[in-house]
C-alpha cells in the first residue's frame, strides 16, 4: 500500500470516527468504533470496518449506519480534497465478539 493510500485511509478513519459520534445517536449503552478503513486503489469505494459493543446490537447498529450513510458521505466528502471521492461501505468487524467471549471467560472463572 502506498504512503498516499495510508494517509487517505487515516484521514477517513479520523474524520468518520468524529462524524459518527457527532451525528448518530445510538441507543444508550451501544458503541460503534471504526476499526479499520480500506480504500480501493481506484478510490471508487472505501470499506469502513465497524466494531459494535455489545455485539447483540450489531444488526441495529449496522442498520442505523446504513440509514445515515448518505449524510456521513456528504460530510466526509466536504472534508476530503480528492478528485475522486470514494463511496462509503460499512462492514461489520467481529472484533467485539472476541471481547464478549473474553468477558464471559473472566466472569465464569471469577478472576
């Protein structure tokens, strides 16, 4: 991956993290985190990998992000200074499931 692509991914991740927390009101106790950003080499799309806690709320969270995608897209386009603006695609990342499993193990063993 080129240095330019790394910078673009980093900027998109930073900006989207702020925009999601600013724009979207999830249910109380539901958290969505941008884990990784992967932009295609032709800048046609950007995969935004999202971790959700608690994982039971992943369907709700991904649906909410899908509904707000156009607004987030518009706001991120204003922040990026590129000829071709990548389309945002949200992808669920199962990182939170590992955390839940670890939490259950800790509770079962009462460390």
